[in-house]
C-alpha cells in the first residue's frame, strides 16, 4: 500500500508540473494564432496537390505555414513547432518531420508558393516584418538567383489578407521595356472559433493568365491545451472534397485509322496535321526513343483552361500481350512501378517538365481489351497549376502499342475528368 501511495504522489507531482508557458515571439505568434494551442490541422477543398507543391519547393523541416495544404502541426507547451505531418491530395502521408529545425527561423511564409516557377527549389528566404510582427516582404532564392518577391498585407486580427508576388526572374526591365509578371492571392475568412482564430478561409488566386485563376477553401481544426484529443481532420478530406463532377453530352467521333474510333467532348478542337508534324519534328519522338505516330491531337478550344486528349502508336513487343497476362502478373509490383516512374521522370525532364506526384500503375479494361493505366501530376513551363495526366497503353495485333493520353489542369479535375473518362470508354476497336 505504501508503494502504491508513493507512485500516486509521484504521478500527481509530474502531472502538476506540466503547464503551458507560451513564449513571446514563438511560432504561434508568428502565425498570428491566439491561445494555448497544441495542434493545428488543415485540409483543402481542391483537386490541386497543394501540399505536394509546398513540400516540393520547401523543406518541411524549415517551413512553417497553415496555408500549405493538408497539414498537421504539433506544438510544444511554449508555442513552438515540434512535429509536422503533411498529407497529399489523396490523403496519404507525404512527410513526417519529428523535429523542426530553427536554423533559418525567418523562413515563416504566410502564403503558398504557386507560380510559374513553383517547381523550382527554394534554398534561401529573406524576410522583413512589420512592427506588429507580420511578415510583409519575403524574397525567395534558388541558390543566389532571386526567384520571386512576395508582399503581404494583414487584417486587424493579424491574419493574412492579401499577397502580391512578383516573378523577378521572369520579368524584363530595361530602359525601354518594363514587364513585370505578378499574381495576387486574397483571403476571405468564412468562420472563427470562440477565441478568434479562423476555422475556414476561401483563397482566391489570380494568376498571370486567366486560365491560371483558382479558388479553393481551407478548413482548420485547432486543439487547445485544456481540450481532449479530437478526431483527425484528415479523415474528413474526402468528405470535404465531395463535389459533383460536371459532364457534357455533346461529343464528336474521331477515327483511329485501322484501329477503330472514339468520341471526344465537343469542346475539344483537333490539331491540324501540320501542327502534329511540327510537334514530332521538334522532338516528340526523342523523349521516348521510339518512332511515334499521332493518330490525332486535340486541345480545349477556349483560353480559360488547359486540357488535351491525344492518341498515338509506338512499336510494341508482340511477345507481351496484356490480354494474356496471368493473375499473378497483373498484381501490382512495387519494383516495376518504380522503374516506370523513373522512365517517365526522365522523359519529362527532356522537355523541361517534372513529375510532381506519381500514382501507382494499374491494369484496366477498354472495350474488351486490357490496358496499362499510368497516372501522374506534372509541372510544365510557365504554369502555376500542375497538370493531371493519364495514359492508357494497349498492345494491338499488328505489334504496335496504342497509347491514349488525356491531361488537364489539376484544379479542374471536377470539370474535365468525367468527360475524359467517357472518351476512354467510348473507344471501339
């Protein structure tokens, strides 16, 4: 009994010693978050992979932001970051950093690094803060190259109100010419908790070109020192993004030569034979080291978005027919997937494009034929919006591989995906 009493007293003393002692100018102060906070969780209502964008440009061990996508940040009892977890657009864990490294503690960034050079690595950040502690000017560098300059304003409660980003390495300034490329992000706060911290915000991004404009929402869950553990917010990501996909009924039939035909949405315009010839001559075949013959290429016919559908053939291997693969061979293989990812990454790099996020390969069925399905997000040149891509490869009886590819701005998944999926399933051999 005496031993149990001693253990009880020791546990009581230990629990009594733990208390919240928030430090001045701690990370919570820099984020303009009020109260004794132990955890901040955010999820994003968008099909754009925002967490991937942020973690691709910044080392998660050094960057602090509650606008960076699907993120969980855990704080110690002094109000400083001690652990952060990032989740991808699919809700799966991207990174898990046990220790926040304050080597460059001025790297706090109030915004999201989307822009024409979003896939560029950021190695150095310099900041200027106002008398109230808000970061009002940030310069982002890739080594010694100034990539962009970001200016920020805040509302009366200290939350970020607007960001203007100038793309310094794209701008042209001479005695005769002054061209500055910039974008604007504004924050419309929709709800607050009873302490005054925001719990949902609408983010409105206006890019250099109208097709890059994007609006999305961020939901934030805050756990305070004296509150019990809450269910993880990331578990509600799918529900938060449950938006009905749009669809159009009007389509056009496009011939696939001797192979058959398929239907594409009426809003897709076919590229001319001269255009296709120029693409192939420019280097369309060098990226895969195989002769490539386009049966058609099409592009969305308005300037408010980017989307493409194309079909080409490449020499295949007649000994490998997907229709004849065994159940064991059809199973997902991680090593095979890694090889495919490396091949596609090398292909993209030749055209100065990078793979932002790779999704596991799959086998599927198209018009009674088995097809290899490849999916990934890529960054092109001069676009702040990553592109979502799918390619379906089918081994044909003449030895050729028929490759059907569609792509669109990842933020417009709900607008294009349903129509493009119907196009794939419309193929008739």
